[in-house]
């Protein structure tokens, strides 16, 4: 059987188109970052490639993709995505719940008929933690998730009600006391439209809890140093919420996130931000971060090549743990298909399916297999995967983390 790159990295190239700033609608921008061949793989195993070009808005300093994929392509990718689904119980999910708890005591949810909606549930871990910690009933908790695959995994859960919908498909007849967007708002390509829909779902005293990555607290990332098509910092997140008559009443910078609570404020005052001064004083380190990330990417590719040589010279039989976008990049920069016996992944969606032409197995099957090395091809869940492998008594000498 021919298991070459040409046969299994079948890529669909997507067209991109120009747009104005999604926050302030300005047409003026400066190029900031470019990746000529940016790729994503969805839950079905389809690979999409497009130019990932980020610019800085000259007015509000938003770092955003321009040109972008367009609304239809973006929704198509999310519809068959598995974002955040690798591990329901992880260090990452624990961190997100800790942030949420810091804003809401148990007294906040004493009201029996309180209604909470999470937009973009992913694995559902946050709503599950809210259900357990605050002792809320299923009838009080609601979620929407655009990914059909993630929805299928959650529709029979015992913690909250869920629908397979995008935000623009929500019924405005429903009203909620609290609306949650936990690392979701940065994925919304039309943020002002989304906020207007959210306001229509709120009562007079309703609140919104939002968590977004902090532009100035990013970490090095091999695939994309920014991580999203829209990237916020404190002042432009305040600007967009204020422009939609939403007042941020409490904001905290926790871990690498901006976490805040907002409410409707029809008597808003126009806040003027000195974005030019922000650019002069704050964005120097962001330019350095972009430069350092480029060096980091080259360093990782060299590691890939060195590992490829070791595998081929010694004819090693390997397993890749992680079957998503990092694995895609690893396979694109190496040529070791004939040495890979399986992919492993904690995501049940992938189990016993073919991705990159390779069968995906559950981690629990690793103990019964013979292999020389297991390469962790995941960045976001590296810590959790290592813990999992140690629990399975996989020898440390066999584990390679890049």
C-alpha cells in the first residue's frame, strides 16, 4: 500500500477575500504577519489550506486576518470541527473554570429559576463544572455548539441542555440571566453583530461572562504565534463592548486571558482611547514576539528533520499521539509515513477512523502494542498527554515531546 504524502495530505485550497476591521470598520491597516501555507484539519479529516495574513488596524490596533476566509467558509470549518475536544478533564479546562469561579460565588446562583447559556460549549467541561460546583439543575443550564461532532457527543449528557446551532441561529424569544463565551469571542468573525444578538437574549439585569486570549500574553506557537483570526487586548475589547452599549463592570488579567463581566448600559458614555499611544508604548514587544516566533518555528522544523533522520536510519516504528493540526504540520515537514503504525488521540470522535490515511486508536490500546517511540504531536495538551502516558506505564525512554 502506498502511504505517501501525496496520497494522504490531500489539501483543499480556500479562497480569501478582503474586509474592513471587524471592530471599528476602518479600511486602513498595516501588514503584521504572514503564513503563505496555513492549514487546518477538521473532524472529518478534510484538510484546508489558505494564506493566513494578519494585519493591524490603524485606528483600534486590532490584529485580524485580512484577507479572510469569508463567513461561509469559516462556518463550514466550525461546523465539522472538534475545537477544544481533545481532553474534557485537563489542566486547561481546570484553569478556565478557576477563572470563572473568581467572578461568581455560590451565592450568585441561589435564584431557583436562573437561566445560564454558554455559547460554544466544546467538550462541555465548563457547564459540567458549573452544574456540579453551584449545584444547579439541568433545566437551568443551556449550551449551543456549532460543531455537529461535538454536539453528537454531548446531546445525551446529564448536566445541561444543548442545541447544534451557530449564534446567529438563536431564537430571540429566549432570555438568560448569564451568557458565557469562554474562549469563543475571538472566533466570532462578526463581533458587533454577535453582541447585538446577545443583547436581545438578555434581561435588564443579565450579565455576560467573557474570556479571550490576551494579545500581550501570548505564548510561542509553532503553527501561528497569534492563534486566532481576531486578536484582542484590553482597550479594543473595551471599545467594542462600549460601542454596543455593553459596560464591562469587572475585568481581570488571569493566566494568558482577559476575563471580564459586562452588562447592558443604555446610558453609556463614549470612551475615547488613545490607540496611537498604545501602539507606540505597547506594541514593540509584540513585534519582538512575532520575530521570536519565526525563529522558534525554524527551530521546531529543525527538530522535525532531526527526528525524521533518527526514525529512518534506525527504521523505528512510531505512534503519533495527537491527530489534529500539530500532527498535520509534523507530517508536512517530514516523510515518515511508512514508519507510523498508528495515531493515538484522547478524542473519541477520531477513534477507529482514518486520518492522514492512518488509523486512530484510543490511548488505552497503547499498552498492548509494540512500538519504538511515541511522538506527542500536540501543543495545547502536552502536559495532559504526558500524564496519561505515565499512567499507562509507557516507558519515558519511548516518549518524545517536541
